[in-house]
C-alpha cells in the first residue's frame, strides 16, 4: 500500500522517527529477500535505492561477533566434543 503513495516522501507519510525505522527495516529485510522484493522497492522509491548505512554497520558488526563466537566454540565445548566422538 505504501508503494502506491508515489508523490510523498517516507517522512511525509510516517513522520519521524518512523521514516528512519522504515529505512532500517527495509535495509535489514532486503539483505535476505530476493532482489525484486518489496523491501528493495521501498529502498528504491523512498531512499534513492540506498540502504541504511547504520543498519549495515550493525549487521556487519554482529556477523563479526558471531564468526568469532563460532570460531571460539570449535573444539572448546566439551558437550560438542562428546557428541562429535559418538557420531
């Protein structure tokens, strides 16, 4: 429905800070959705096709933390090791 409001900006439709939330959410979901998704269309129509930089930075930071935790967990978890040996 919001994609049909072509003459208004996200700010004009939602006000602040909801326009920022829309940008962040569209960016987040566009990362896992197909290229032609509604999320990409929202970014194109209301944000000149540009994702929210802060959201991308947070995703990258969380990916780095997750990668480190997964690396630390390899072989360091006794439960994991016992299940691995039993398999």
